[in-house]
């Protein structure tokens, strides 16, 4: 009898893992958050609640796309959810959560073959700081700059600017003015030139 219970439990666990649903990272605001500060924040903030709904829709669409590597996409979504929940330790939890949702929406959008990719801009940077490229997705909400710097992707969002083009997020900023681009990426500051 005990052996049968163990086998049934193992089958249930394996079934849960292999049939991960889009809801496995969705927040259910009808259930208590049980001390999860990020969940409480999202459920009590209309903008964040809307972003959570938009993300779940985008995630479901990505899962349904022909040729999608469902296990890889599910793993990436779970990893993202853990990062979002880690915002509870950020000094500005709301901005961290907001940027987490915006970033994941951008990642899913640019992975969609139907998303038109803007031209790649290559910058002239000091040898120690290059290479740097950018694509500007002005059709996204908010408009987004996707930078590739030293093999790492940085997703930045439009920011108010008195002059020039400015994109940023917690810890990183891109500011272009009259052909000069000032960058601060995770504490590394440098200046590049437009082509």
C-alpha cells in the first residue's frame, strides 16, 4: 500500500512538471499572498495588475506559437518570476517590479518572428568599452532601446529628456545628444559616438 502511494505521488509530481501551464507564473490575486510583498504590490496596483495580465497573454501566445521550445520558454518564465519576486529586496520595489514586467514583455515580443526588427545601430566606443549596438523599438509601450554590450543584452525604457534621446532603468542609462552617447551600465560609465 505504501509503495502504491509513493508511485502515485511520483506520477503526479512528474505530470505537474511536464505539463506546466501558462498560469504557473501568474499571480492569483483572489488567493492570499502569504507574506509575498511583490504579489501584494502587484495585486494592489492597477498598472502592475494590468502588466501581469498582458504578460500572461503574451506568454500564452508564445507557448502556442508553432516551433516553440516549450520547456525552454517555461523555464525562462519561471526564472523571470523568481527575479520579479526578488524585487522584494530592492530599495524601490515598485520600480523594480514595473521594469521586470516591461523587460519580460519586450523579451517575448522580440522573440516573436512577427515583430519587425528595427535597424541595428553600431557605435564607435573606446577600445576598452566596445562593442556596442542598439535597436530602438519605438512601436513598443513604452518605447524601448535594446542594447548589446560585450555580449550582454540591456533593455532600457524611454525617459524624460530636455534634449536628445534618453533611455534607462535602475542601474543603467543611455543618453544620446548631438552624436555623443553617454552610457552608464551597471556602474560602468563611458562615452561612444554615433556612426
